[in-house]
C-alpha cells in the first residue's frame, strides 16, 4: 500500500545547503540524506514544488499585505529574500534551475529508485502563472475576459500580453491574485494537459493533481458559466487519464479532492483521492462519526489518502498534540488506502510555513514524537497486509464507554493483527469481537507492537466473548496474535 512522504523541496534543499556549507541541489543530496528519507515504512516520496516558479507571482506576493502578514507570522525574522513565487503558480513545467534542473531531478529519482522508493510530482490543472508561455502561445487554453470585465472587476481579471484573462479561483473563494484560469472545456487545454502529464510521467512515477475536482464538467460549469463555453460531452479527467496511461500505464495518479467528490474522481481514473472527511472527523468529531465513515465499501477506501497534515493543513503537533495526536496517527497509519506523511511531522514541528517561503523557522525536535513515529511507520507496514475488517466493540448495561473505541483487524495468511484506538478523552472498556477461526482449545499471546507488552488469553474466551480491552484516554493497541 502506498505510503507517501511529502517534502517541501525548496525549503529542504536550503536547509541542507546551510547544514553542509555548500549549495545543494537535487543532484547533490548526500547519500545519507536519501537514506534518512527512505525510512522504513515509506515507499513513495513527493517532492513538492519542483517546477519553475513565477517571477510575476513573486512580485504579486511581495505586494500582498495579507500574504506578507501570514509570512511574518510563520517566520518572524522574514526578509524579502525568503519570499518566492508559490509552487502552485507554475511558470513552466520544467524543474527549477535553483533546484538543480531536469538533470538534478533525474539524479534524485535514481537515488530514490536505488532505495526502492517511487517519486511523485505536482500538476496544477486549474491555473497557471500570469507569465506562463501558454498565455502567449495557447491563449485558447484559458478563460478570457473583456476590457469591461477588467474595469468592473480588477480583482478577478488581469491584462497580460495584450489580452485579458480571468484570475484563477474555485467557486467558494475570491480569485487568487497570482494565477490565471485555465478552461477545462477547451479542446486545446485538454490536449495540452495530456502532453504535460505525459512529460511529468517521463520524469516521475506518479502525479499529485492539485484541486482535481475543479476540472470536472459540472463543477467547472457552475464556477464559470457561459465564459467557459459549451460543456464537452466527455468529462475532463475521463478524456485526459486514458490518454496519459497509454504512455505511462503504471503512473500513480493522486487527486487532491474535497466536497465528497472522492468516489467520482476514483471512477474517472484516479488511483487515490484525499480523504479530507476522515481528517475532519478525527480532529473534530467522535468515534461513531469515524466508525460510520469507515463503513464505506473497501474498494473505495483503498482509493483514499489518509493524512493528519500536509502543506495546506495546520501541523498535527499543534492541532492534535500529545496522546490524541498519537492515537490519530495510529488510525491513519493502519487503515486501508494510501497514507500521507508531511516532512517535519515526524519531528513534531508546529509551524506550517506558507508555500511562498524559501525558509522556515528553526524548531527543536520533539524526541518523544520522533521516537513514536520511528516505531509506528515500520509497524504499520508490517500490519497492513491481507484482508481488512472493521470491528464493533461491545459494552454492557452499566458501561457504554465502548462507543469511544475504534477497532479493526488485518488478516494475512501468516499474520493476524488487531488495532484498537480510544478516540476520546476518557478511559474506555469493551469486548472486541475477533474475526478469526481456530482459536479454541489453547492460549494465545497478543503482543502490542508499539509498546512490546504481551497479553496471554484463552482461545475459548476470545471466541465467545471477544477480547477485553481497557484503554486510557487516547490510548491504543496495535496487537499481533500468535498461539
């Protein structure tokens, strides 16, 4: 199962350059650093933000007081050199020379492959930078406006290269000031998207598509109306994905997706889609809400990406600190589907730097968190094999704390694992039914792979009543069963 480690490439290389006292690009990363990236339990690395950034986008960012305030909040000693264009304001889909260019990326990919890791990169289907070549070379790829549009809504339109274009946006927020809007209904854009994704597939093993749902016909029509023209008969991704897979059949396609559109995007060709709903439930809702979410069919769940943070979300150490964060991490790490970990999450970083920054503040490593993740990642890799099944903990008349517990099992030919998580701030007890036959007539040992503690239990009791568990607030078990 896919386990992704997201790295903020520009910030990461800057820190390595300062550590080693010399400029380091993607082709110069020392082997011991790649060894650290390839930690047990990780099989895919997402180098976020490798493409050529926009000088025009950088100038816009430096004039935007709201953005500058967010930069100073994250980096109090901010200087102008710390600000660059957003990695999602792409000037061109060529690896930025500051990072080592295409040759550096090829060297990095080879280093990852030597260690058994895949590489995924970004694609931004909805918009491009205002100095992207398509504004001159392929204007039909974009949503265009008029002089009246620009006069009446200067925040929503921009003039460049003698033409007026709409600024990029989604339907629920004001336009983004540093990007221009592509037209999902344009035949020219669809062909250009195929070409771009094929080119990315020449350089990587997968692609993470930013805000992928914005390009779906019904979403795009609601956002842009008549400006986009007549909706094509075929939706955007069903047109694009098969043509890309003709050239790269094994390319891993990951969609950033919201608004409960994960299943439609899976049906339109994506291997995995963000599971933002699980993120929200783990952070803000109770165990029953999480349990209901996990009742979705298994094929759908295997196509989800579970996470606690990424470059768009606050740091987990700040939002779910301590035992609660560890419990949530055990959950996302041991569920079916892909898992996404964010660089710095393993060290307990609490500051999420805006993606415009080339530098982030120094933060002390939280040794307790680092030690925890050092055990969790290889444990999850060992556990997530075979068949997954959710369990329903049971209580008794004078104790209903079982409702705070989440539980599921993994069953392989030669391994049986049970995960129990107390998703609450109080102690909870329950009997957890086990899905395994052949337990009767002998004792069995349950070993908690995170703590090393062992529990010996009678097989008849396990079969008839289930496993009795008693967990403190936000505590959990990752149990391996053996005779």
